[in-house]
C-alpha cells in the first residue's frame, strides 16, 4: 500500500480543500446526522474563513492522508511559533478496514516530525 500525505497551505487552495473535507464528512455519520462541515453551511463558512485568515499569515495547514491515491483522512490545523492546534479531523468511513486512528495519526505525526527535523 502506498501512503502519501498532502499538505495544503496556500490561501487560494483553502476553500477547495475545505470542500473536500466537507464531502468526506457528508458521506459518513455526520452527514446522516446533519452535523457535517459543508462549504454551503455556517460551519463550513466558519472553517473556510478561519483557514483562509491563518493562511494569509502562513499559519494554516490542511493535511490529507492518501492510501493508494484514495483520500482517507484530513486534519485542519493552525499554528503559532510554539504550537500546532488540531482543529478538526475527518476520515473516509468507506475505508473502515484500516485502523483509522492509529494509521492516520502515525502517518500525520511522522510527517510533521520529518518536516521540523
């Protein structure tokens, strides 16, 4: 299995990435329950605004985890000089055969630590 982590940091890419995040959430239990982030709802507008405002200052990252080119998880993050704040996580529930939390966070933190080494 090929594992890849993408990182979105550019202001002009934030809305599209949040839209991908919302599509993933809409496909799962949050979509069924009506609580998913979506680019057309209040929660989606909030995250688009937050991530774009932090991206203007180079302080926003959206991490995307791919298994064999299938997007399986996303993490919205903002940063300060001494802190990385994990705002929201979603995952592709159709890929539930993977141990989500272990795989995702292992890959995520490996990537972060390699970038900052």
